[in-house]
């Protein structure tokens, strides 16, 4: 299926190239030759306008700043095609993830942001953190806006207006990806609770294999384990609303205390190996392909990425099960994800809009789906689906779905990197799980105060 998508895209590109390269001369050759005066009067202005438009585009470069891993190689390849078609150049500025949020807010607040900036979607944080109604361009009237999946569009909207465009697949969730063949050889089954998960880790460890690949150094990945907080929502469906109304706290919550305590226990028992504090997210596929590690918390594109790292490793040899901390068995869903926003202070708004239109076209979405292993279903109605049987089986195994805190709790997503820093301290024994939870309450209170949230007054 994916090969046919690329073929269609390339065929269309060749046709467009042929039309743009041959169209004008053919029309000139077949048209009746006008009198010299007519040619001067009728054709010269059009030629001048075309030349001026081309020259104008040649002078335009739009800047696009985003966090590491948000802009894929396939998008940059499409960026080159965009430049070929429009003359508008694209300057991609990739910032290390642990520095990105701070730099972005500095640029936005100083009024010197890039033409397009990447930001995590969330109906809460795009207002409280980015203030999109002031700092971003309303995209509701763009030709592609109606194609954004409603659940994803809701996380990018404020005041009934759409301000962002999804970059990545938000249908995928963070789950434990595992080597199926390795599990079969060791006689292991998919765990359904935390105790069974620990039993699996012990047997893998006994076989001389590191159970879990973790990469704390990136600053954000280890925080994804906290998506097991859906267990707190299952225990009390009103808990997220209570947090949003400042009628509940993270500190003292039974499920959350258990979750952080279990994470600390996993590290202490050696389930993450010796190098989890210095490992890097970019090395996860190769580390799984090597057989040195058995599992990693990842989205449903890992199989394709491991296969790319080692073609002898079958993509369908990677299976998935939900994060079992707190005995969770619900699918942690999140329609928030990296997104494109056009800075309201940009001098190249029209050019930036053209880029977003290009990226949301049928052909570009098909190209991204084909060429990015972790993109199975981009959140557009005109995007193709590329779910494998292994991935579909994973989703079918967990019929219960609960929204993660990033999507359901105010001021949680903006605190993500700070939570990551606290968790690093917890792994090192410098903070307790209770202290991490207490600090989350403090971080959220600071965000609420900055947003003048009445619930915190």
C-alpha cells in the first residue's frame, strides 16, 4: 500500500513538472500569431507580472522553528518540493528538546518569533501558554482546515477558531513496544498488571538482556510513563475536573503516588539498565534492533523504525501493550501533539499559509504516511491509513479509552519538562515520589497564576 502512495505522489509530481515546464511554450506555439502591436499590448504586462511574482517568491524565506524530532526528514524533502513549486524557501530551525520551550516562549514574548513555530496542541495550553488569540494567526478559513479530524482540531482551537495544524500522528499512543520473537523464546506473555510486568522484566534480565530502553537525557521521554495516570481517572472520573477547578491536588493521590513509586522501583531494580540516564531517544530503534534491549515505551511506528535500523528485523516483530503501571489496562488516548502555528507578528504570513496548505494536501499527507514509520494515520480526513495487523490487534485488545492528563488537565502539559527534571532527581534519590507530586501542584499553581485563572485566586 505504501509503495503505491509514493508512486502516485511521484507521478503527480512528474506531471506537474511536465505541465509547468512545457505548458507555456505549447500554448504560445498553438496560438494564432498576433500583430506586433497586439503582442506588445496584451502579452507584455502578463509576462512582467509573472516575472515579478517569481522574483518576489525567490526573495522569500520562511523560518520554521521546532523541537527535536518534530520535523521529520520527509517533511524537509517536501519542503524542497514546495520551494521548487513556489520559489519560497524554508529555513528549518531544530532546537534540542530540553531547550525548546524556554527559547520559544522567549521569542514569542519578545515579538521576534519565527514565521512558523512548533508547539504542543492542547485546548488549555495553547491559550494559557501561547496565547494564540494574540500570538498566532487564525487558520479557520484555510482550504485544509475542514479536513482536520474534529478531536485534533478541538485541541488547536480557541474561541471557536482554529489556530494550529497537526504535524504528527496523534492516533498512536505511548505504549510498551516489545520484541515478539524474544518474548516467545523466553516463554513470556503480555502482562496485564504491574506485578506481571515485573515478572516479565525479571525473566528478561535473567536471560542477560536489559528489559527496558529508557532515555532520560532527552528530558521528556521518561515523563511519558506518567500517562498511566489514566488509572487515577478510572478510579475517580471526576478527578481531572476537580484538578481543573483547583479542588484536588496531585499530592496525596493514591494512584499517582503508586505510579511514581513503581517507576522509581523499576529503575532501582535495574530494569532500565545502567545507562538509562544518558541514553538518547534517537538511539531507541537501533538499540531494540540489536537485541540488547527487549522493550521501550514508544508509539506504534517503532516496528518500521527498527526495520529501517536493521532491515533483517521484521517490522511486525514489534508488538505493543499498554503501560501497566498502577495495573492500568485502559488505552491512554491523546489527541494533542506537535503542531504548526503561524506567528501573528510574521512578515511572511501569506507565504507561511502556502506552506501549511502544501503540507495538508492529499499528496503530502500520503508522502508523510509512506515515509515516516511512526505515522499510521495522520489526523486529517484526507490522509491515508497504514495500520498493520500487529498495530490493529493492539488497539483491538484495549477497548476502554481514557484521555491522558495532557489533554484533560490544565497546566500539566506546560510543566512537562519540569516534571521530567523532578523525575530525574527522583531516579537519583534526590527527590521522593511525594515531593515530585507536590512540585507538580506548585508548577501548575504558577501557570494558573500567570493565566489569572479564577479557580486559583
